[in-house]
């Protein structure tokens, strides 16, 4: 019915309103045809006449009365009512209403702004300095979910992890491993700015070196170190590089490989997979004039840079940034922004229509400067979308779990997966809008009760599977269509709710908000559980039984499809 009604609305816009081409396009983009939230308001409703009244300068109720006549002529429409200031509510005959089930989970309603595109999503991209912690899990769940949803909307999606293997943090990791490998400090005196987690010691133990421990002069490394923690770790890095370059290089490369592999394994266990792992080091170095980073910086230096105090500055204020930014330091080294500039040029040159960056909320101030670099290079800034994700706070037994990567005191994503399973973890990560604060109580996630929303939703799917099994156990075959359904209304509210599926998915994809699916699953599960408690399904009249089982199969398919779209396997039993 959606198609037939949509065609009628389009005809009304083009033939009955006497609008110009631009006005027709504007109206077509603004009005909505949606399923009613209550069957008292009909099966479908549209705000077309309200929107059209402002554009066509006509009375909305008069427009609605005219539109109602054309819609009533559609086969399967029982009646049309004009409601409120100009809403048009459409009531279907029962057979027409039930026939929609065949299309309920197969058709995504009209194409939107993020359909049929080549899209890249870069997400997680945590520094390769240690295992992923629970905070990273939210970005992983979010990025993977929007990728799945956008694919469902007909887009070609590529998922990418950016490995920052050329930054200072990897040098600090290598230094930390080196100090553990050669027992340069005891636990009490270990540098405050080094990584202290037990994983550092494990990596150190796993690395085989030709050089013996006694060949490292620990006293030289320890002597006359700065007191300030950051200056201290930088000095240790410089001393190790100067005196033990071969060991340093091996430890750095193997330490990076060990952590990267650990991250890959954890994400695989979380059912998150990437098409491409992009290493920052592949961009090259400024000393090589033919490297990607050199060529990218040359592109902006030609027209949008200047020199000041020995450094090269990007005129980013020309493109909406609040101040100009250094891209080459006075000592000739590139900044973080210079690497990001080159990386985004690389992305856009790969031909993506849209690139989506999923960043932690602490990167909010970075958006304008990346937009500025994109425009400075001659691309359109609206080719990039940035989605900010708040880290999740983990609670256990009412107490917040404290986490610090440097100190080694953190709850890893792997621990969470081992504790409650990947699906429950993903569900709760996606249970709120990504840029909003999230408190994650793993105690609740372990329970088998309605307070555990993941359990509540999965139980609805499993319950329907159980009912179907009992039904088949009575020697009956599962029905595929309604029978003598003219007067059948037992499941109407539940069916209407299940039919919202395609609209929810479309909205979740276009707005990059997978939490909308969680909200929908909550409402659908609640609707089913109430129905299950109110209706004695297996003792109903034979014809009603057939119709109920047909409706429940749709609900099961919708729950299952919704869960799969956010990377969760629906359960047939619990």
C-alpha cells in the first residue's frame, strides 16, 4: 500500500497544486507518509497538506479534503479522514492491511540521502599501545552497526581502522617494553608516563633478542633524568634510541605487531571486521619529497600556507577554523594535523562519495580543522561526516570501574566479551544515542529478567520460536498466509508495530543512529509479551490460530532482522 498511496500523493503534488518545478521538488522532499502510531488514527497518515499549504498558500483542510477523495479511490482503502489542522489519516480494509506483511521486512521505503553510495567508515582506530578497553567497545559497536545498516539501504560500505604507528605513543610503548625487557626499573620507580599494564611485561617476555640483558647499562639510562614525567619518558626514548638502536627497532616493531594483532583478535571476537587496516607510516615522511604526506602538504602550501617563526602554518581560518594551524614544525617535522591531512586526501582520492569518521567525543574541537584541510586541498567538506561517540562508563555492583591505560588499570573489551558475551555487550553499547553519556551496568546485563533489555528482546524471539515448535508438535504446518481474515483483528496492533521496521531502518541509516533500532526492539518485544500474556494462542479457534501464527512469524522475522542489522544473532531458545 505504501507504493500506491505514495503515487497518489505525487500525483496530487504535480497535478492539483499549480506549483513550479522547484516548489514541487521542495514539497516532495519535505512531506511524510508514515504508519500511524495508533490504529485509531488509521493505518497510514500524511502531513502533505500541512506542508503544501505554506508553499501553495492554500487552506490545509481544503487541500486535505481534495486529497482524501483521490486516496479513497485506491483499491484496499476503506476510508480517509481529515484530522486536526490538515492531517490525512488513511484506513485500510482488513485484507489490504494484512497483505502488507509480505512486504514488511523486504522493502525499505523510498530512497533517501544515504542510499546507493560508496561509503567509507573509519572507526575505533585506538592507538596501538595496549588492549582495547570497554570504552573502545562503544565505537566498535557503533561503527559496525551503521555499516550494516547502510549496506541494507543499498550502499557499498568499506570499513577501515587507522593504525597510528608513527606517533609518539608507540615510541612510549616501545620504551615501556624495553625497560621491562631489561629490568631497568622496579615497580616502585617505573616511570609515571610509561605504560605499566601487565601486558607490557607479557610482550617483553615474548620478544627474543640476540643482545643480552647485561649489555644494557641501566645506570646510564637512569642517571640525571628529568623529574617531569613527560620530559622523563622523552629523555629515556632518546637515550635508548641513541645507544641501543638495533634492540629498540626490533622491540618497537614487534611490540606494535603484538598489540595490533591483539586488537584484531578482540574485534573479531566482538564480530567486528575491517576491510582495510591503514597504517599511518604508509604515508611516508617529509624527508621524502615523493611521499604521500609531502605531496599532500605541497598541495596546500601552494595557496593556503605561510611561514612564521620558522614553522609552516595552514591558513585554516579561511575555511572556518577558529585559528590557523601549524603543519610543519620549525625543526622540519610534521604535526598530527599534517598526517591527518594526508590521510584524508588518501581517503578522498579513493573515490568515496562519503567518508564517515567515528571519533571519541574528546575530538569535538578537531572537526573544524579537518574540514579546513579538506577544503584547502580542493575537496568538498560535506564529503566528510564526523560522528562523535562518548566513552561508556562501566559499573559493577553499583561502583564505577576506574580505567587508565597508562597505569594498566582498565577493564578490557575481551574481559567484557568473556563475561557477558559479544551480543549482549553490543546491544548495551547501542542502547543510547552515541554522543550521549552511557552507564553500562554489567550486573544487570548478567540477569535473566525484564530489567535486562537484551534478555527481554531475545526472549521475545525465543518465545515465538517455542510457540512455533509447540504448534508443529500438534501435527500442524506453520501457515504462510492469513485465512478468512476479513474479521480478524486480534493481532492488528502487533502487526502495525512490526510494519514500522522498514521506516525505522531507513531513519537509523539516514541519521546514523542505530540506537533507534534498540528503541524499536524494546517496543516490539513489549508489544509481543503483552499479547502473549493476553491471548491463549494454542487454544484459540483454528482459523484464529492460523492467523495468529502468521502474524507471529512476521514479528519473529522482524526481531531477527533488526538484531542482525546491529550485528547480533537472534536466539531460538534461552
